[in-house]
């Protein structure tokens, strides 16, 4: 009978089931108690062009260093994203960080300031400071999630993470165990186990015309009129 060995931050546990690749290290971390040693390892992985799985205030996400062309290409290939056709989204630790990579006018800033951090993705005009994978794209999605783990990663990295939901089409992966099994054959080396994910996506709001916000997708976040 095959042995299922999972590498957790506390060691290796085994049970008799289907095998799981030992290439992914799963780090248990709580939003109320962030392990800075784990953060250091994750940031090192991100700076080396690696991908990680981490919790947000909606579904779990796959993230990479948004300023690494190689990492952006890897995440797009993994998820089948065409950066020339799909709007890429970044996770920032604050509005101040977001303002370096998206053009946020005064009206947009006030809208975002009043409800962030929170489960929203704001579509904004892209800045020229983003790497070449974003070139030709006039828009970028910006998130400042209400999850201290996600925000701490962007803060420690010193720039945003390119981020994409781990939810495949027609499927929902809400528990760390389900997610680890789904990505067992990928080359993602780290996953943060921050508990079960909320069963709701972000609310996507287009504020490229900040005077006329448009809700593209209603999700977990509620935009007050």
C-alpha cells in the first residue's frame, strides 16, 4: 500500500494513502501570530523566482514576486493565463505601496481608503513601473486584503505579489489539505496553511473612471453607494 507522507512545518507525518510529493513544505501560520522565520523563507523563495500558495481574505492564492518577469511567466503558464488578454492582479500591503504600481487619483484613493483592507479587487490604470509581463496592459487589478499574512508578505518583500486564485474552473478548494493534494505535482515549494478559506471570491470593482465605479463581479465585499 502506498505511503502518504506530508511535509509540515512541524515535521513529517505519514499515513497509508496515495503518495504526496515531498517538494512542498506546508507552513502553519495564523493571522494573529505571524512566524517571521517562515516569512523570511517565503520572501527568499519569492526573490528567487519561486511561487507560493498563501491565504487571503477570500480564496487561497498562488503568488510570486510581481517584479520578477521569470516568476510572472511561470505563474501565467501554471494557470493558463494570457497576460495580453487577462488583467493581472497584485497584492499590496497598503495603499501607499499600491500607488507605486497603479495610477490612483484622489477620487479612487478615497473610495479605496474607506473600505481597504478588504475582499476587493480594484481595476486601475497600470503604472509604467510594472515589469514587461504587464506591458501593453493598460489596467491592473489591485488588492489590499484583510489578511495580515498576505499583507506581511508584500511588506517584507518590499513590493507587491502577483496573485491569482487557486480555484480551478468549476471547482472550489477551500481547505489546505485539498489545495496541497491538487498541487502535489507542481513545482510550488511552499504553502502557508492559514486555515480554511472563505467560500467567496473578491468583489471586483472597475475604477479606471473613478467618478463612475462599476462592479464587474459581486463577491464577498460590499461597496457602499
